[in-house]
C-alpha cells in the first residue's frame, strides 16, 4: 500500500496564468484560476499547477554545475507534428537536432525543460 499519491505537479513561475495557458495548449485540459495559483486539470493525468515565484530563475540545461530540478516527459504520436505545435505555443528547442532519437528536449516559455517522447 502506498503512503501517498500524486496530488499535483507544481511549477514555480513569474506568471502562472500565462504558463498554464502554454501547458493547456500542449496537454489540453481545463484551467482553474485562483489568485497566485493556477491549476491545469488534465483528463487521465495528474493536476499540473503553477504558482507565483517573483524571483524565479529558470534552470540551465544542460549544465554540469546545476540541476534541471525536474522535467516533464510528454508522450506524443508524431514528434515532428508535436514539435511544430509546441514551438508555435512559445517553446524553445534545447536539444532537438537529432531526428533519429525518440525524444527531443525543449524549454517552456519561462525555461522549464520538457521532453517530447515518441517512446
């Protein structure tokens, strides 16, 4: 028996409303807006929440001196089609040149790394 279950994955950011909009464009779901906390409720998945962090500093990727802190692996059917969509939503490529791999790495609009995976 588990001690706990995942209630939400929470990302710090300067503007939770904007970042929730980005991830709603990527994952679908419903945005539930509160003052300094915004939740994205995705059918069949955990809640992705966004909280205000006025002094937010994005992680550096890759960086031997620091860590990513965390990242999301997002499973997709078609890497090329998904890449086109996330770039249009404001993602930035971090490591997406190797087209033979089954994953590509991007940063969301405030710098959190995430992978699109055809795994």
